[in-house]
C-alpha cells in the first residue's frame, strides 16, 4: 500500500516536471500572442519598405523612443534575422523590448537594430487602437500579462479539470480537448494493433530462433532482423503501401475518419504493420538472447533430466524467465509510439497525435503541444506501473 | 495416496531385473571446440549392480561430471561419443533425445550440484514435482498433487502441503536439495546420478542429504552414482569408489578396500587433502601441486605423472594399464609404482625427510 502511494507520488512529480519544462520551452519558442492574434503589427509602413507580412515581431529590451518598421523581414523558418529600423516617431506602446538582438547601430536619429528575431515574435508598430484592445483582451483572457509561473499555475489548474485550453492557431476554436478526443483513440488503436502484431510475430520467431541458436536458419533470421531494424520507417511504409495497397489492392491506401470502426481498423492494418515489423525485430533480438541464456541455466538441464520435451522446455520453462528485457523495451516503445508515429501517420494519411504535435510545434500552438506532451508523459507513467505489475506476475521473487 | 506410491515402486521393481544395471565399456566423450578436441572422458570401463552405490571421485576437470552426463545422454551438441553404455541390457549410447526422454526421470534421474539454480525459480514446487509424474505416469490433478505431497514427506520436508504452493526462493538450500531429490525420486528411477549433491550446502546439511540419498537407495533398491571431489563424502555412502583423473579411470575398488589399500599416489593425495579431526589445529592441508592436465593435449605417459611426487621416467613415457591389485580381485588401478611398491617407499622416505627439514627450518625462524 505504502509502496503504491510512493509510486503515485513519484508519478505526479514526474508529470509536474514534464509539464513545467514543456511550458517553459514553449514560451521560449514563441509568443503566444502571435498565435492568437496573427500579425498584428504591419500597421503603417512608414518607410515604404518591406512589410511584416505573416510575421509579427515583439521586442524585448530597452528601446529609445521612436517608431519602428521591419525592413528586412523574416520570411522563411530558417531565416531568423530581421532588421528593425526606428524612424524616430512615437514610442510603440508594447515595443518595449527586443529579443535576441545581435547588434544595434545608431545612425543619427534612426536606430537600426539587426537581430536574431525568432519568427512569431510580436512587434507592435504603433498599432491601431482597435488592435491594441484586441491585444489587451487576449492577454487577459489567456493570462498573458501575468508572469510565467502564474500562467503555468493557471494553465495547470485548468488542465487537471479537463480544460486543455483553446487552440491558439485556430483562434481558440475548437478547444484542444476536442482535438485530443478526435486524435487520441486513433493513435491508441494504431498503437495497440502494432504492439499486438509485434508480439505475435516476435515470440514464436524468437522461440524458433533460440531453439536453433547459431544454426544457419538462426543466422539468416538474425540478418533479417537487422535488415528490418536498419530500414527507415518511411521506406518500409512506402514499400508495404506500394505492394499491398497499390499493387495487390488488399488494403485501402489511406485512412478515412468517416468510415465505421471496423473499416477503420482494416485501414489501420498496414500502418500498424509498418510500426510492428521493426518493433518485432527488436523484440526478437532481445527475446532470442535472453532465451539462449535461460536455456543454459541448470534448471533447464534439470527439466530435461525429468523427461520434459523440447517444446515444453521452451514454452513452460524457458520463456517466462526470458521475458524481462522484452517487457521493459515493450513498455518504453508503448510510451514512445503514442505520439511518435508521425512518419507512418503521414504515409497512410492517418491523422493521429504524432502529426498533431508536429503541426502544433510548427505553428507554436502551445496548448496543443502541452496537451499531447502530457498525454505521452502520462502514458509513460501508466506503462511503467503496468510493467511493474507484470514483472511481479511473472516472477514471484519481485512480489511485495 | 500411498497405494499410488507403491504402484510406482512396484513398477520400477518389475521393469529392471536385479543384477548388473549399468555396463559402461571403453566410453569416450570428446568435445569439439575451437581449441581442438577436448578428451573429457577417455576410455572408461565399469559396471554397476542394481541397488549399489558407486562414488566417482576426482578434481574439477577430471571428467566425472561429463561421465555421468554421457551415461544419461545429457550432453551439448558438440560432444562426440564412442564405446558402449548398456542400461538394463539395452544399449543407450547414441539414442537421440526423443528416445532418451522415456528414460529420463523415469529410469534415470539426476540431482544437480546447486539447488539454488537447479529448480525453476518461477514455478511452484508442487508443479515441478508433478511434471515428471504427468509425463511418465500420466498422473494429473488430485492424484498428482497427493503423490507430490507424499514425495515431499518421504524426503522429510516439514509441512509438505504448504510447500507445494511455494516457490523455490522461499526455501532454504537444504530444503531445495530435498525437493530436488523428491523430483528425482518421483517416478521411482532405478539409477540416480547425484552430481556433487552436497557441494553447495552447509556442512551440517550435507550429512542429512547424503543420509537421505542412502535411505532412498535402500528403500527403492535403486543404484546411485555419486559424483564428488570429496573422498570424505563418498566414504560412508558408497559400496565402490572410482577415482578419475584427466578423463581416465585411474583406480577403482570397493570402498573399504580402497581406503585400506589405496594404490594410486593420486588417490592418496586426494586423501591427504581432506582435513582430519585428530590433526592439531592450524595444520597445513596438503594440496596437490600443479593443475589438472590439459584435455586437448593430454600428457604422454601417466596423465598424473607431471604432478606426481613419485613419478619416474617410465611414468612420463608410458601410460600404465589398469591392473588388478594383489589385495582384492575387485581392486584395479593404473600406476607403474603404486603405493607400497619399493620405488614408492624409497621416494616417500626422501619426501618425508625434506618435509621434516622444512618444519625444522620453519621452527628456527
């Protein structure tokens, strides 16, 4: 009892730490206001030069009075530089700081600031009063005028009550909860199918391989596992799709969220297999090695001396003690795959959590990122507890 | 329940006639390794009568464990055998695992050295005892459980009912070895191999386990091959002793005869390396200098000669044959200058002289 309380406490601490780190990281990455309001600046182009189309910039650090315009805009993700020119007009209300600037040079009354401005930062270039009102409203709604720890606590309070916040990139609608409700079951189905397939493939394969350890067939199977592990996921996915969906036509090429559950499972077969094959190869490696080690134990010789046949030696005596590394890696894989099946999701057009998190990171939609990160972290915690329970079911010596 | 037990015993009584149970003739076991052919057992011949106990003694690497596993057919796939092993009149050497499986656990059983690792740690004691009952006697369910409980009672395990549902780690080493014996006894075998059954146990438990094996042997008219490195262990619990060195049988005699008239200097050295109660405390134990021979390239001549204090040129050149001792027709040994021969006595006197001088020197320091 005490043990489980401890475990639960540790899990909560872990989840808190993960959420804090992610929350902090997302705030470094971008300004939430940008996502809510889009390019607010843009206002009047005083110099008639390039506009901040698509990107708003917010500055940090003391700037003397003047109004600013973006001379050289950031228009690609890789290109992270922008030149701001102060035109000596009025001090923009919010342009009180400039972030990550590499150089500031002053020429007469104009100030040219050359800096590494990250896309998504907001510069208020003498905004219109209506825009300013938008900004203030948004700041109040999402606590953006509060310091980071306060914002974290308010986010956490909402989150534990099941409110994952608005999707910044979609003007707050639909809420993140809806997105998760749509994506999570799909990702879970894919994960469960893949892990089941991997286990069904790996266990008989490793038993067979261990029984014929170091014979030619075992060597061939070893080379096969390495081939499957070395093959990149997208290559395997594309090959499977080409052969079974396009050439043979046994499976549909893409996923359709509108179809019935049964059809969806059928559509998920190939993506699941793409995840399952490399996983099965890894499990086979682990199980085979552990089985070979177990088969050298004295109790196996004892079982032979009792007259137990080969099949039962493998199934009843050798398999159970050999499962530990397999189960450990199985657990880690489960946690990693829940939000990490991006490539496969893309190849087979399965909108799951993996694509959701990547899309969200690209547009700095951090309520979405946070929600998915928390789900993955929670999955890790659950899987870990499950693994401990399974350990104790398998081995009476670790029971408490 | 006891009726069940009796029936298995009767069965084993009926299966194999009295008289010679096991005949081993010129048995060799070689292992193919990267270093070359390891001659683990090299031309061993002996026979064992029903109900008798044979002690096989030797240092580690002498081939004694391989000998017992060869007879039982429990060898890894890189082993090569020749010679003959006749069990109850039937040739068993060269039978494959499928055919041997009917003998394993039913006619021949084995107890292993380390009870800590020889029981399946993830399987309940009861299930492990019931396994051979199911395989060989077709016992299941209640009958199997009751027989298992009876077997535990016979090996003097307290609270046998409770033990059936326990796991090996919940039992002490001595208890686990008793469980191993119960498993080995389950189907009433006619031949039991006990491979260093007491090496991993407390001294106090050792005697109990040996006593238990002896008791089972008498009750079941079972033959026992007791493999050990400890002459002291076999002394009180065997009818005959075979001494092995470097894969060869170097001396074999009835137990009493061997202790009275040992011929091989090697046997004598083994004897001397046992601590004795009447020695004063802190007496240095006599050890055998050197290491057991390399079984890939065994020495020419007598294999023990390079380590033997009594060896002469002839011993290094020519391999001594097994000859019958003058003291008993059942006593054979392989030595050119056996204990008691004039050459042996001459060398012994020299050795005793050096030892005494050594002691005096030590005293003056």
